[in-house]
């Protein structure tokens, strides 16, 4: 008999900790090799953790809802072996790896100077983990105050210990309270939602008539934090264009049965839209970038995030990596596989990392158009609306005529800090043109 340690597995380069959602076993229970032992949640996805050994659960070291650093021993299993096996925990350097979104590369860009100097000590936007943000919100710490907290993590990142020490110091009077912004100022308006304790807010509001109070689940809280931070980070502008997608509708209807028979997958409109977007991103590279301080970081890889609705009503954005290197069949398989994995809670943390541009299909739910919020740290997100038949004017050499066509609105929200209306509208029009000029005689 031997006692082995089960450690919290490494879930991705930017994942430093995970929350235990549910234990499937308790001390004394027998567990098989690769049998699901517990469910965990990161700031990316929820996932199941299988047992790496077969034996009897001897000890569980963390309870449900505990936040556990990657590499920590979470349970001990009594096995039938004769030697104690100790899994290797990640080295400190690995556990403190730079988040993937912060690893940047530069290239020459026709619209700006040919060299970009990345200064890590500049006023770059700091990354805060959802745990730190939740603590800040519950303690009434504004974003401006959060930015003043010295971080002991990698590259000055604020850790859980840093913010708890800051709170303790404030309570003992060792650190002065953050000055309040003047009433009516934009800073006060932005910080107001974070300066109230959610529990106090719920207790202080009275409701007339019938009402039901529903606490947000963990994923909804993360989405809320992410959306608010995006609006406070990027200067959002949304442009719209109308596209005649009749050729795409006709072509898809013509080949969809043969496609499914040959490839074993159904072809939707999403991979066709992604194909057009990728072509345009190669021409207008600033749309495939991010902002870091005073630097524009243009990404060489084109990784397309696709917003996917979950059965719970929440939203997640799995990423198609190197979408520019995939043909239409490859894009279709990636879209279907990621969508199915998302809906069945089978996404891996790495499936949601590294996106450089996002598409959301609001037309799936009947919307004609939308004004999506940018998925940070990206600078643009494109929304496709519902495809509707409408009478439109067709211009020909023989004159104008009215015909029934399949029309669709496309909208794009972009970061006005670096994407001006001219570039944003030009890119959006280029996507519409790609869709309208779709070759109905092409193969797949």
C-alpha cells in the first residue's frame, strides 16, 4: 500500500488558480484510473478532473468553493502499489508564466512607423484575475484604487494576498482612503458601480409588487466583470453595413447534403463568414491587434473567437487558432467541434485563449443587427444579423430592376483609440464585398 498525491493540474499558460466546484468522491470511496474525481472552474471554462491513480480516497485537502493554486496537492489516494509516487508539481517559473494574451510580437505595418518598441514598464493596462476583481467589488475598491496597489506577482500582477493586505491596512488606518472623485465627473460615474457592496446593495433596495431575486452564477459574474472592464477600457464605436448574401445562401443549399455525406459535418453560415473575415484581416492588419500602453501590437496569427451561447444562457468564446491556415472544410470542422464542446461543457481552457478577433452571430436568435462589446484585449468584434428575404434594387447594364434577395446586416464594434471610422468602415465594407462576390460555382 502507498499514499500518492493528486495535484491541481495546469490548465493553460495563463491559468494560475482554479475553484473547486464539486467533489464526486469523498474519503473512503474507491476511484478508478481516469474516473472523474472533481469539477473545477477557472476564469476561462469549467472542466472535470480525472483521477491519475486507482485506489481509495484517503484525504481531501480542499473543500468545495475553495480557490486552489495550480500545482497544489488537493487530495491523497491510497493505492495498491509498493512505492510512493509523487507527481511533479509545476515549477514556480511555470506556475507564474506570463499570460498568453500578454506575449506580443510586432511586425512592419504600412499605416504606422516600421518599428514598435514594447516597453513593459509603460502605462500598460494591468491584468487582474477574476478572484481579485471579485474581492475588490465586494470590498468597494474602485478600479483607480486597485491600480495603486503594489503587486508582488509576475510583472507586478496583484495577487490575492496583495489585495487582502491592502484591505487589512485600510481597516487598521495604516493606508489612507482613496480620495473620492468630484461629483458628476466621468471617473465617479465609471467607479460608482464598484463602490457599493453587492450584498449591501441587495439589502438596501425595496421592491414593490411581485419580484424574484436571483443570484448570478459564477460564469455570469465573470461575464459581467469582463463586459464592464471592456467598456471602461476601449472607446467603443459601432458601424453597420448591409450585405446581399444571396450567392452564399444558394451555394450552401446546393452543396449541404453532399458536404455532410462527404465530410460527416453539417456546414453552417459561420465558417463562410469566418473565411471572408480572415481574407480581410490579412489586408487590414490593425483590426487583428491589441493595445498595450502607447503601443499597437499587431498579431501575426489570426485566431478567430466565435461567441457561443450555452444551454444555461451564458456566453463563451472558443477560439479557432490559425484560421488563415484552414480551408473551408477545416473551418467547418473547427466551428462544429468547438460549438459542440462548449454546449456539452467539454471545452479545455486552452480552447478559449489567444483570440485576436471575434465574431458573434446575433441572427441565430432572430436579431437583425447588434452592437457587440469588444472581447478584451482585442480591438474589434463583428456581429452578423439574421438573413431575410427583401425586395432590393439590382443595378445591371440593361438598367435597374427590383428582385427578391437574401439580405443581412453586419455590424462591428471597434476600439476608437486606434481604429478610426475610416478604417473600421473600410474593413466592414470589405467583408460585405467578400460575401457578396461569393463564387456560386466553387467547390468546397
